[in-house]
C-alpha cells in the first residue's frame, strides 16, 4: 500500500515524508507541505500540490515537489504533460498522489475507460489516485462517465473519483448516479482575485465533505494579482508576514476549510517557494487587509448561466473539449 496512506487523520499533520526530505536535494530540508484529509476518506494529501498545465519545467521541479511532500501532482489528458509526469514519478510511484483528468468528449462509458487506459500508459502506472471529469459535458448524460468511473474503481485502476469545474447542480446530479462511490473532490478556479466559488459552491463542498482543489491559485501569474491590487496590499502583507507574495496568495487559498491548492511552478526555486506557503497562518489583521482591500471577481448567476449556455452550444456542435 502506498506510503502516503499511512497517516489517516482529520487534522492537518506535518508531512510524513520527512525522512526522505533533504537527501537528494539537501538544501530543501526545512520545507515540507502539511497534509490534509481528502474529503472524508481517511487519506491524507498535501495542502499544496502542483499542476502541470502549460508546464515545461522537466522532471526536476516535480521531483523537488515530491521531495518536499507536496506530492499531489495534477495533470490531464488535455495538457500533454502526462508523459513528463510519468517520467518524474518513475521509481517513486508510491510517494505520489497522482491526479489526472478525462476530457468531456470522452464521457461515453467506453470512451472514458479507453481514455483512462491511455493515461495510465502515458503516466507509466497501473493506477490513478484521483480521476477527474475535466468539465461537465452537457450533451452526454452524467450516468455514462460515472458508470465508467465506477468500473475503473472496481478494477483498481482508479482510487477516487473527482470532478472539475462542476457547479452545485452538476455535483448533485453526478453523485446521484453513483452506486457505490463518492465524489471526493471538485477542482475549480480559486485565488485572491477570482472568488466565484464563494457564491455557494465552496460552502456546498465544505458542508458535503468534498475537497476543493484550487486551480490557478496564483491567478495564472502574479502579474494578474498585481493588476487587481493597485494599492499593493499583497506586497505590504507579504512584507509584514515575512513571506513572499506567492506564499501569501497560496496560503490565503488553503486557509479556507477543505481547500488545497495546485499552483504550477516550472522551476525548483518556485516549487520551494510555493511549498513554503504551507504550515503557517496569517495574522488576523493581515488576512483582513487582503479580504477588504484587494479587488476580486465573483461571477454572478447571470454570467455563470451565460457561459454555461455557450459551452452547451459548443458541445452540441461537436466542439467538446
Ligand atoms: N481543471 C481545470 O480546468 C484547470 C484549469 C487551469 C489550471 N488547472 C490546474 O491548475 C494548475 C495551476 O494553475 P495555472 O497553471 O493556471 O496558474 P497558477 O498556478 O495560478 O500560476 C502559474 C504561474 O505562476 C508562476 N509561479 C509559480 N510559483 C511562483 C512563485 N513562487 N513566484 C512567482 N511566480 C510563480 C508560474 O511561473 P513558472 O511556470 O515560471 O514557475 C506560472 O507563470 C495548472 O497547472 C493545472 O494543473 C486546472
């Protein structure tokens, strides 16, 4: 059984990879990501993991992340990075919590199973820890992918079922057709400057024990946070907390109950810095400054509905991502 399964806990605990930290990459010894329970599974995952969309950093940054216990690595069949992830985890599969995703165009049961087999081959492993539906497909009944998912779990090829970009309604519908399994995670956009999920989705996930995996937690780049922060609040808070801006931005995300974050970092230096977002808490008044003085976007129901309608239209004419 994989090593990261060994410490079931309901509370954050210090990373369980401590003995291996600092050996190959000596100077990183003092960093380690705290763990959090995935949904109510009794399984721990790091509160900072790493994503690989647009990733071009090679194996070293991903290996550094694993060394720090930030061993949740997220990829997708759409990213073209499953092979490099497979290369990075080679020889240490049992230290990694591996998450990947299937595209909506592959949501028919048979297509989903074939897509999973292809991902397994590219990743060089016999199981995916978290297999996620990348986006809702509004043209294929949700029973189709969920039956495929349960079959993959039965066969031991998938450990946990997740989704991404699902609304509350999508989550309810998807869970309703699962016979034996639970949806353990919803991967959604969340950062200091993009807080749409606070309009109800975050609260639903928290109430129902679904882990929120925050994607684009650095708003796809610190420049985008700066653009929404003309007063330089993030810089001031970072200076006061003796942390970097990226660390404060990530720490803000994971300070939410049930939320973990998966920044993308293409260099070992960025990985190390991002892992340093774990394991501490911002003082209340500094957190309040971020909350009250930074501009952020929260899409309303009309915009959400309009975007959904566009997606449905695109999927109807075969432009299924
Ligand atoms: N499910 C979905 O639909 C979906 C959509 C988008 C993203 N995602 C997932 O979420 C992951 C992360 O999101 P993202 O890639 O969109 O954006 P992000 O993590 O918010 O931002 C990535 C950018 O931040 C930079 N960065 C990382 N650490 C930094 C640091 N310490 N200091 C300064 N800059 C730093 C990166 O630079 P370097 O690359 O140069 O290090 C990169 O330019 C993706 O890789 C993917 O796995 C999922």
